C-alpha cells in the first residue's frame, strides 16, 4: 500500500480556464476539496511572494492565475480564503500589486494580508524557539502554494521551504545567520517550521519553473505541471523525477530521510492523474551554489534595503487616488 499520494496534472500554460480546471482536477484526485476545507473556514493561501516582481519579468513568484484559481475554488465552496505572506523584500501588498492581483482578489472579496504578529513557538523538545506569524497559526486551514525553483543555497525548493515565509520579516535572515553553517540543521529547521504550521495541502506551481540562479534571478523553464499532495517530501521526490535529479542531491529531502519525515521512496508514492512522463526534462539548469549562512553585515544591508523599499511603497500608496 502506498505511503503517500501525489496528484500530477498537465497544465501547459497559464490560461485561466486551464489552470482552474487543472487545480479542480487535483482536488478530485485527492478526495475532493471537502477533505481539506469546511464551509466557513478561514483558509490561508500561502504563495511564494519573495519580491515585488511581475510574472512577466520571470517566474520569481507563484503565478497569479494559480492563486486566483485557488481563491475562487475555496470561496465557491463556502470558505473564507485570504492570501498572505512575509516576503524577503517589501511586503505582501507590494508583491500582490506587482502580480496584478490586487484588483481581481478585491473583486472576489479575498484580502491580502501580511504574515506578521510574531508569536514565539517551541518547535519541539530541545528545538529552537521561532517567531511564527499568528496570522498563519490562527487560520483554520493553510494551503501551501509554492513555486517550482532551482535554488542557489538548497539546489531546489519545491514544497517545504515556502513555509519559511511564515517566519515574520527579517527574522528569516537571522536564522540563515544562526543555522547556515550546517545544511542539515538549517533544513531540519525548515521541516520543523513546516510541521508546526501544518498545511493541509501543497500545490506546486511547476507550469513555468525557475531554473539556474534561483530563487530570484533564474530564467524561465516551461515544464507544464501542477504537483499536489499532503506529504511535501513525496511531492518534492516527484518534482525531482520531472527534472531528472536524484532526490538524495536535494538537502531538504536528504534531511527528511535522516529525521524520518515524509516519504522519499518513489516506490511508496502513488502518482494519481497524468503520471510521470516517459521522458523527464533532461536540460533543467541547476544553480551555482552559494553559502546558506548570511553574514551579520549581509543582514544589516538587507534590513537597510527593506526599510527603503517599505518607505517607497508607503509613499507610492499615499500618492494613489483616494478611490484606487
């Protein structure tokens, strides 16, 4: 009997109807939306917002059509979705504006929130205390909507690391400083945060991925897949198969195996839907690796840049017409 199920659906572009159909199909394959959400639930849709860049500039963030399709589906079910993140740069509102999401989400009655209000959380016995957003912790359901990316510090990021965004503001940079000398310790931290927040489901936007020097500067790589499941490591393992990468090369998967989290054995994963392609993508460009650890000077520069970005954003907002 399979230890985990991953729904794999073809979606070759971001046509709104195609994306909506593919996401609805994924829920059908995984037992229906009602398995995860109840009417009236407050549902956090957690995209990968990292910096205020348009999807026309590259696959830096979760594509707006994936977010909109998910928001519409949840709202039609009678739940109360909201979109929230704590980006590395600027804030969630600025990232949503860059993706041209602000107006369509407002028409749906779906708010955009910042993952702020830090709450000290003990991740387990002999584990660190981490300040995680109370906004995320108080949601009835969390649905994880990461972007399929190469990553210059972790080789790739598919599912688990997106929940690092529930750590408020520049505290994420401080954890790079504290844990970055030891890749296993850093990946264990990421997994512990994922477990603590406990998303009900992960849906990975792999329609157009980022290869090369992710998570910010890599080019487009059209793949044409949405990948979904309740087990993030099973999802990451399937993502590896799509780009011909051995799972043991990925630090997060390797660490998950060491600590007994999730299913990284492809033979124990049931793939529902379209199935793995007969030929994987053989030319996915992997990153030139960089250290995980941030220096204290790096953090200071990062904080200073963030202050400038937020000030510019506030000034631009004040300059907008009152009926914007």
